C-alpha cells in the first residue's frame, strides 16, 4: 500500500492553468492578480482591506515594526505554537512573554491579563488547528489594560504614531491555521486589530508560500492608509510599486525609509485565486467531512480524545485533526506514531512547545511553567486532513490508529 501523506496541496489542472496564464501574461511579480486576490480576501473576511505578502512571518514582523515594537518591549504569546509566533518578536529585539493555554489549545485570556505589564506592546493569540482563540476576551483584556500601556513617543513612523493613537497593546491574531473559521458567525480577520494569515503549502488555503494581513483597527486608523503604508514597507520603502511605475512617464520614485522586501508575486496569487474560489464550496466541506468521519469512530473509544471544532461562538475551518491519546506519556505517544507510520500513514505533532526548543530553553523558558501546554502536547497526534484524502484512506488511517493504540497501550 502506498504511504498516505500528511498534507499535500491540492494541485490540479485548474491550478496549473492559472499559473500558466500568469506566467504567459508577462506580469509575474506583484501586479493585477495580487491586487485581485487582496480584494477577494477582504470581501471574504468581511474587512475593508487586506494586503497579500510573501509569508505570515514577514507579514507579522512588519506589523511589529510598524507598531514600533523593539528592545525593552514585551509581546505576549502562547507557549503552545509554531516557532514563527515568537521568532518575529526576537527579530525585532523584543521579549516574548509566554503564557499557558486552555484545554482547547488556545491562549488563556486570564493568564494574558496577568502577564500584562507597562512594557507589553502586543499580544499574539494563535488559532491553533483552525479553532479561533477567545479573541473577544483577549481584546477586552487589551482594552482594560490600557492604563498600564506606556507608548513610545519618538517613534519614527511616517505620518503617525500608532502606539499613541491606539493607546493599548496591539492584538495581532496568528490566524495561520484559521482562514475561513468563524467567531459569532464572522470570519477570522474581523476580531483582532490585525490578523495574519499563512498560505504556506501545508495550510488550508495555499499560494505555495504566502501570507496576508487583514486590517481591523478602530478609528481613527484608516485601512487605505494602512494598506499603502504596509505596501511601501514591503517594497523597500519605495514610494511607487512596480505596477505604479508602468504608468507613462512615472519612473521617478523616492525612498522615505529603509523598508523590507516581502511582497507577494502574481504567480502565487494565481494559485490563491483558484484556492479561494473553491474554498467554501469544496475545500472546507471536504475537510469537515474528513474530521467528522474520524470523530464518529474515535468518539466510541474512551482513550481517544477528539478535538473541538465548534461551540456556541466559534467554528473551526477544520485545518488540523488534533487527536489526543488519554493517559499516554510522551514516550508512548511517540511509539504510537512509529506504529502508525509502520502502517503507511504519515502523521504529525502540532507543535513542540516553544520552551522545549533549544533556543528558547537557552533563553530561560521552562516547560514546567506551562503545565497545560505540556499536558496537551505530550499525547497529541495530528492526522491527515486534505481535499484529496478519500473516505477509504480515512478508514485506513482510522485502522492504523486503532492498531497502533492496541500495540502500544494494550
Ligand atoms: C505556519 C505557521 C506560521 C508561519 O507561517 P509562514 O507563512 O510559513 O511564515 C505561523 N504561525 C503558525 C501557528 C503556523 O502554523
């Protein structure tokens, strides 16, 4: 039997044709397809403006730089996330302050409240697996903590000082997993101040590599102005992008500050436009059906803890199936993964908590300080979920999990 992969992208004739058209159009970098992708993303998420960039990581790092986060500042992140969430904080010279998560894998708002100090400049909740964090509570914590907030006054940000204007910690949602998920019936992107999406190859909407920011800041922030500023930031601080320079005689430009380089290309946007068009009609329903097929079987076994996809307020976009094995130690979980792999099924673990990574351990973070994170991680196994996974393959995964469980746990 062929190995069942964990999360291959859906690449078919339609995707290939769209990429071919982009390549043949003569415009392969940021251009009309990227702008169209941004408009459609904004309409989909129900926000005024979205900018498409080359990754979640670079997009959200720009947000920290725009907000003037740097040395001496703190950014609150969950201990349970992918390294990117904290790495961007390191990149700008600030300190990640880690907090523990709740049983649904998302950051605990009460612990965020306790972690707030007069150095806190941003909070980055993570919608792990596709289930939105409690963004309503976290926004409230940020707003109620405004008396602690100490804005930097000499920020050199064109036209405005965002810290003075907002007057509280910025809430940046790490929605790398949760494009299309909902909170109170509204799509992710419209809850936090700024939401970062990832379109990396393994995510539930892909452009090979890519990311986007949805702007949802309160007044007097202007989404158009934010869009223009981030566009400039993503292109070396250059006053005109390649598209604007195609206007007759419009060759002259200025560089007002040394910006970064993280724009999306039209080749990537071509993939994204196809993905977005079939996202609600095909991608998410198939993912949901796969997750439901797993849960329908696993629910009957007390040793298998099925993931939460929906409650009164939230619905996941069914990005990951994060199964947990009740009572399994980390060693037993690892043995179960080996036994599953021997049955030709690829699985994964989301994620190795930040304090267990040698870099962050070396920075003084200790796993013992985040007991719930460790408890969830130690017996977690993510199962394959992707559009092309057939019901027969889902059943093969289920059989492999059950057999591996019996082999290791008895
Ligand atoms: C994938 C991922 C990222 C990083 O996304 P890139 O687009 O690869 O930079 C950030 N956070 C989480 C939780 C992720 O899973």
